C-alpha cells in the first residue's frame, strides 16, 4: 500500500471498565440503534421495495444484473474505485473498500476508524511469527477472531467488510522490509497459511456467504520495496515460467483454490515487462480462468496510476484505464479509473460491457457479505458489537499465538529455562526491552493493551532495567557501562535486541543483516559482565546475522520472537522461565551477511547459478553456509520420531491419451496425463516425548525427487504439529497430495510427476523412499 498510517504510540487504551455509565451507554446503543445504517435495501426506505436487487430470495447473479441494469455509465465508473460513490436514487450508501486485517483489525486504510466504542482491537503477533508456529488450526482461529472483531466494528460503523489481507508473497530475500508481513520463504507453508487464515476470516460458511471478504496480495513476484535505487513502482521482475509456477504463484493458487478467497490484489511491479495490473495472462487467464476466482481483483493503491505515470507503460491515461479493465481488474484502489474510464469508453478503448463485468465481480461480493440484505442487526453476525472486541478470550489467543511462534535458536548447556528461585534478580537490557508498539509490527491497529518484555519478566522475578541504547539504531555506547553494571548485580541477564520499523518496513528494505549500530558490542560487553547466564532475545521480522552470538559461549541462549504482538512480553517471559515449552520453527533461512553481496535483490531467480557466483535463494536452492536453517527450532525436551507406516510404491493412473510406447521411455508424467487429483499418501508417524517437560513438536516432511531435467532439490511437502505430554507417545498422520506435492516444475512451467524413487525425509534424520510408477490400469498403492 502506498499510504502508511503509523500506529499511534500515544493512543493507549485501558481495558473497558463496565461502570454504571458504560451500562447506560450500552442501553442507549441498543435502544437508539446507534449501529450502522443499512448500506442498501433499507426496509424503512419505501423506494427500495420495488428493486429486484434487494430481494434476498433471488439468486445473487440475477440481483447483480438487475442492479447494473439500473446504473448510468457515469455511476458505474464511480463504483470502480475504493471510495465507491453513494447512489441515493437507488437507496445505496457510499462504501469504502479499503480496510486491512493482517494480524488484527488494522488502522491502515481509510475504511477503519478506531475511537469511541472501538478504542482498540486484539493485536496478534506479526504474520512471520505466527507462521513459525506451523499450526494451521491456530491460523484459522486467529482469522475467526479477527473477523468477529471486524464484523463488530462494521456493525458499529467503524470498519468495512472488505479486508485487503493477508500478504502471501514469498519471502525471497532476507532484506525485504515487508518480509515480516508474510508467512515466510516456503511455498507449501505460505499456501497453507493463506488458505487457513482466509478460511478463518471469511467464515467458511455453507453456500456463498461471506463473514468478511479477505484478499491475497500482492500478485505476483512482488518482494522488493526499495533497494539500491530500485523501487517497487519501477521494478520489472524478470521471472522464469518455472519459478512463477513453482514458487511465486503457489500461495496465490492455494489462497484461491483452497481458501476460496473473495479477492486478489495485483502488485505495483512489472513481471517480464508488463505491469501485473494490466496483464490479461496473469489476471484474466490465470486467476479467473485457470484458478476460477469467485470474487474481485483489486489494484494495489494507485497501481493503475503507477503503471501510467511512473512506468509510462501506455501512451495515454485512457489506454492505461482500458488495458487494466480489459486485463481483468475490477476495482482500483485510487482515483485513476474514476477519472479516465469514461473517456476510454468514449474512445472505444474499452466497452461498457467490460465495465459491467468488473462491477458484477465487486457487487457480487458485497451481496455475499449481506450488504444488500437490509437491516444489518437482523443478519448473521448482526449481534456482534463492541463487547466482542478485545475480550479476555481473544487476548488470551494473542498470548497463545506468541507462545507458539517463539523460536528457541540456541540453548547451550540447557541454561534455559531460568528458575524464579535461582534467578531472583534479572537484568533486563536493550532497546527492545520495554517496547509496546514495536511488538505489533506493521499493518497493525491499536492494541487492546500491551505487556512489554520488562513487564513480562517482572512477573517472575525482580528486574533491573537498562536500555543500553536509546533506540534500535544504537548510535552510541554511552549507556553501556550502566548496562554492564546491571548485569554484574543480577542472577541472570536478558538482552532484548533487534529491529523495528525504522530499520525494516514498507518502502524500506534493509542494507545489511547484522544488528544495527553498536548493538553487537552491547551484547558482547554485557555478556562478559554478567554474573549469571546471558540470554539474547531477538525481536525482528527478517533474519539477523548473529553468528557472533551463536559462537559465543558466554551467550547461553538465543530466542527469536519476531514481532510477538500485544502480549509479546508475557510470552517471552513464559518461555524464559519454562512455563511454556517453545516449539516454533524458523519459517525462513537465516543467511550470513556475506550472502548479500552475491545476491542482488533484483535477481528473481530461485536457482543458484554457480558460474556467475549467484548463490540461489531459500533452503530449496541455496547451499551455502547459514546462521540458522529453515525449520530450525529447539525445545526443552527431546522427541523421538518414528515412521510406522508409509507406502513404498505408488501407481499413477495414466490417461488413455498416453500410449505404452510413450510410457516406456517417459521419466515423468504431465499432470494432465495422470489422474492424481484424488491420490494422496498417508505417512503414519509416532512422536515420543522422551524428556520431562510437556511439549509440542512439528514434524516437517521433505521430498527429494529423482534426478531429471528439473532440479532435484529437497522441498517441504507437508507438516504437522503435535502436542506430546512428557513420557508419552502420539501417533499422527501427515497426508501428501500427489499432484500438488510430489510434482516438480520443468523449465517451461509444466508440472510433472517424476517416475522412480522419491526420497522422503521426515524430520532431521528419518528417510523413506517411495517409488512412483505409471500404470495404465489405474491407481494401486502398496
Ligand atoms: C508505549 O511506550 C511509550 C514509550 O515508553 C509510552 O510513551 C507509551 O505510553 C506506551 N503506550 C502504551 C499504549 O502503553
Ligand atoms: C473519493 O476520493 C477522492 C480523493 O479524495 C475524491 O476526490 C472523491 O470525491 C471521492 N469520491 C467519493 C464518491 O467520495
Ligand atoms: C530417550 O531417553 C533415554 C533415557 O533418558 C535415552 O537413553 C535415549 O537415548 C533417549 N532417546 C532419544 C532418541 O533421545
Ligand atoms: C504413441 O504416441 C506417440 C506420440 O503421441 C505417437 O507418435 C505414436 O505414433 C503413438 N504410437 C502408437 C502405437 O499409437
Ligand atoms: C494449535 O493452536 C491451537 C489454538 O491455539 C491450539 O489449541 C492447539 O493446541 C495447537 N496445536 C498444537 C499441536 O500445539
Ligand atoms: C536422508 O536423505 C538425505 C537426502 O537424500 C540425505 O542427505 C541424508 O544423508 C539421509 N539421511 C539418512 C539418515 O540416511
């Protein structure tokens, strides 16, 4: 998004006290109906009775056609933009399409207003942290809670019903300022996250109804904001067909096909010389044609203007308007289409029927949301109000999410957990040790309240607090002696270091991966001064090169907490003192600083190119040294993982279009030559907790295909998280979809299933091979 509204750090808010006054307000609220007026089809407006589009018994497609049939061209054009016009003659109010709910209802976007009855909303951990939980039921549950709060705010007139979240771009480069918003670097993980969160938000209701409408963005190959003089408004991402199909598009496809998302947003950048918002191949043909989007396509804010004004993609603004509508764009976040579409129609560059198609897609979503069904309070979710926002249960889930997302990176000699009997005094040091809004990252709202790390640790022990540096930039070492003195006096030292939005943010990619300024020196000096064990807690969205701390025996433990949300400080303390056993795993590779010089951010290739010294990207293709690998994460117990049952041989049914001569030489089957859609493999696994503390374990399953013209890199194909009480064993099943997970993508972007031996790797060190055979007789598993 173009316009960044920073969360206002002074806008604090205390949990609501239900005083007599509040109870009075409550009765006014319900009695006087201060809730939102109906958006359309107000039963008290006699005018609307005659409109077919208001009749809930009529199918939505007919209601949409009826409404569009009543509009003039000028009216239609004013509905193509995010601040859609009111149409008083039809009893329709204006509507602001732009609201956000990346990890809680956000105050980014003009559709949402905090204040009055809605001073705050539950602020969950930033997405990169939640992704580290590898828990798809958590992701869906967060979506459910966020959409409860969003509906409540809508009913109270404080928010819209269309949320341009989540951001599911692949975290391709560690410098990306928006990496924090994403579920990480792996396509299978990101796709699963997208589908789960969207299902939670949209309500997953029977029929076509939507609780709120989610939006997967930014389609596609968008993951550079501003690097070395190249910005997202001018960047032309050169992406091969293989990387597009195998990596960049995967989360979007999952979002549409599995999540049934109601919207996709096209990005600012170009892909192979075409702005994504004006490319019919990737919009009309792929999202709508191939994936069958049931919903609308929206531009990133001012994308259409950007493709004309910044990229000079078309000669005239009318051509820019016409090209994007014809490519499949339905809604402009911005004013460009409102200003230029009428003239474009007059010049014959785009037809009124193209405009009708766009409106049919947006209006159908509004109808599925119930916006044309009259009185909101009588509809599903109509009972939700301010009492349903920031509830204790919602805030508890924010705490649980932070617990589940925290990753224990190092625990030398088992110095963690600390004990509140042995570590009575803890020195709490560092620029992020007493922060609040830093913990919620970007695209946040106003939280219900905060527990800072200092406050959280203070619940377990006496604390001595020293900032060490004025802020994360840490431009001087003036406070270092005071920090060392604190560490000398305490039984244990916790340094809370890392980044914030001044270092990594929208429009701000990082230039390095090391801790900023003098932070490293502070950690080094404090660790040497500490009387007791030293723990380093890193708050950041992207990875940080902390090789120095990994090697340093004086720094006993390292935790990565991402941006852990409103309850972050409580969660950090619970892990430090062992009331929570950490189980998060890194959703991205932690590269060393030296990686950056070899990987220009503008190089979109996933695969390494050794001849040119290009190292490749993510654990799937990068083979160089890492600080911590994808999937890394320790716990306070030990797990013993065993494979108890898995198929060894799978027969793929072959379509009759393929004859036996071809088959006898084939080393892979194209997906459309084998009916693998319903074919899945089940891996039955036992996980034994061999320690003394209850814990959770995430089983990651990777697969390595046989060698061929594709790359035989190991890739994640499935994961499952399981809670295992100490001393017990749990049996789980990890299911793999053959089409989706066993296939590889060739250089032409074609998916195939390689025949022969595939190596499955379960966890760190369990291997199992499965062989795939083409079979003209149909599927046989043994
Ligand atoms: C957040 O921290 C700042 C700086 O300590 C403080 O001024 C502000 O009141 C805090 N906000 C909330 C909501 O606690
Ligand atoms: C939408 O916003 C633009 C820019 O602020 C304004 O010029 C226009 O009048 C607004 N349209 C409506 C329908 O409110
Ligand atoms: C499980 O615990 C036993 C006893 O503590 C130990 O001998 C064994 O090596 C452990 N197994 C694993 C896989 O850690
Ligand atoms: C098998 O298919 C190939 C490729 O389509 C074709 O060239 C060949 O003639 C076919 N052979 C038979 C026996 O049908
Ligand atoms: C996943 O998250 C949900 C919601 O917090 C929780 O109830 C469940 O126990 C988690 N699963 C595991 C295996 O930890
Ligand atoms: C499992 O397979 C992987 C990939 O083929 C290999 O690198 C690893 O050494 C194997 N591990 C064991 C324990 O056999």
